[in-house]
C-alpha cells in the first residue's frame, strides 16, 4: 500500500442509517469556511454544508440509494424550479421557500429557482465508500476532511496518489511531467482561487506549459482523476498534455472566470471522460494542438460519455480547436451527454484554424436543453490563435478582427486569400446521430475556407427539435459554404 504525506486530522465523515432509506454520508464541515447564506440543505433530514461559489451554491454528499434533499431558501419566494438534466424527470415539491427534490443515486444536478441562472444550487451525490489509500504509504498525499490546505503547485511523480476526503478544501494545483500511474481522487475540493494563469495571450503562448492549470499531466501515461470537485479556477482545469491512457471519471467542475476551460485535451490519445459535470464560462471540453514540437503526438481515441455540460457566456460546449497545429485529430466520440445550458457560442463546434486534418468525429445521443447562439458550428478559417496570423493581439483586435459568428476570426485582407489558404486544413467524416434539441432552436454553420479546404462528409440522422424530426437542410437553419457531402438521414 502507499505512503502518505500525512496532513492534520479532523473528524471523519458521519454515516447515517435511516430505516427504509439510503445510507447517507455527510462530510465534515470545512473549518473556518463560511457557508452560503441563502440556502439551508438537508439530506434525509441531516444538514449538509452548503458551499458558496460565484456561479451558484453547491452541496456534496454520499448516498447509497435515492434520497430526499430539502432546500430551504432563506430570502426567496419560489414559484418555479427546474431540475437539470431534465432527462431524470425530477419534479420537485414547492412549499413557498422550501423545495424538496428526490435525488437518484450517483447524479449531479443543477437546481434552478424562478428561471434564475445566476444562483442555482448544484447537488453532487456520490456513491459512499470507495477505496482510500493508507495515509502512511509511500507516495500518498492525504488531505483529511474538515480542513483547508494551501499547497501551491504540487509536483507528482511515478505512482503518486492524491486523496482528498469529503469536506477537505485544497487550495493549489497538481502537475505531473513524464509520470506513470498517477491518481488524484476523493470527494473533496481542489480550489483554484488565486491560482493564476497567464492573462496576456502574447506571453501565454510562449509560456503555456508554465501555466498553473489545476491538474496538468505532461508526457504522462496511465493517469486518473476521479470524484473530486474542481472549483473557481482562473485558467484551464484538467489538461492531459501529450499524454496517453487518461481517465477522468465522476469529476465536477464549477467555474465562472475567463479562460476557465473544463478539460483541455492536447495532442493526447486514449482519453476517457465519463460521468462528469462541467459548468464553465469558457469551453467545457476543448481538444487542441498548441505546438508543433512533437508532430508524432496525435490526438486520437477520445471518448466523452455520460456527462453533463453548462457552458456559459462564451466559448463552446464541445469544442475541437481553435489551435490545430498537428497533422491529424481523429477518432473522437461524444456519447450520451446532456448540454443543459449554452448561453453563448456553439454546442457542437470544430474550429480548424491551422492545418490539421480533423476527421472521424461522432456526436451520439445528445440532449440539448437550452442553447441560445449556435447549435452546430464547423468552420475552417484564420483566427487570432492561428500560427500564420501576422498581427499581434492589440493590432488584431483593433483593426483585423472579423465580427460575426466566430470570435477572434481574422478579416482576410483583399488579395491575400491564396496566401492564407496554404496554412489551412480539412474537416471530414463528421456524424451526428440522435441529437435532440429542446426549447430554443439555434442556427448552424458549416463553412470551409475555399474549394481546396472543405468541410466534407457530414451526416445528420435522428435529429429532433421539440419532438419534430428535421430531415432536410431547408428545415435545419443551416448555413453552408465550401462544404460537400452534407446529408440528412
């Protein structure tokens, strides 16, 4: 068994057994941290700590079966409640300022009051128990519940294990370079408050791998992140970077800051993301190739399954791009997911702004509950982030930015279309199967660069909007240019 860097102990979680009900695991309240003032929450009658956040309050607990969660709002008269994802079919009971929600086992929910998206309550119900490491074993960093830790940037090595108990808050970030068999897990919180990314893009590109992403794996293999809550990051949250055999499971991400992408996959392969909940201001999932230093490192065999996404003011929910500096990005599948809100940007996007061939991408069985900008956005163009963009950031934004559907797109100077064509790539063999849109019906864009750089081969089947089958381009609110092989089935 593994060793630990043993940290101060506090009371263990209390396990409550109620006749005829689930076993409920209430985690210790974090010492010195004030709770959210506008909610009081009980789980099967037992009070749980309500964490505060700029994007909403949240609770985390363990439950072996369905439980009753009672939410008392201290200063709000409630007339309507949405519990998302809607596919769970949860109808809450409302009694003035008290709301009762029957919560299934092992789910992540957004409970929204009177249509207000600024102050939801997020419910994260874990399966209790799970294997904990021995705190005294080599390579283990064990953070006990009820305490707050400031760790800075922690460098992880081969076979290291980080365990964050429920009720623990760890302020800092974790990084592994060239490591094997690393795991970060447990139902506690990794807090990115004060962990700064590089805000100046001109400096950021040159020094990207020195950003303090919350969890960053570089040139690593067989790494896992499980169960933890990542909270309030100022930059990207989880980043597999030139890594392989990566598993991200049952993770919850809550952020509302610029450049706070949930999970960025950079030239990595055999990546699995499942059973996770991401609420970010920017991209929820982004697949990129930032550098040309290792062209042999292709992005391939990425699976995103059974997840819930909320992408807020900008960015995209399920993004490939913008930076695509590699020969191939291929074999990516998004399956059985819910996009509960997309406030700006696109739900499904491929923004190929360099020379990659992006191909064999699949979107299957996706519920889109609330989207207000674009649905499908597949584009080949030149952007602020392109390798061949000749302008610095200030000059680009003042004189060369092209307003429209693509943020940070370059206004191509007249007569230079052919010049920029040399640096463009391809998008091909893209399939959408089982896309169901509820409520608002956003428009879509499929737009290549020119006749030599097309979006080619897009199949759309089993596409529904508010229960109505969409079977023709004319009914899909779809703009097409420099594209081919677009078919509805």
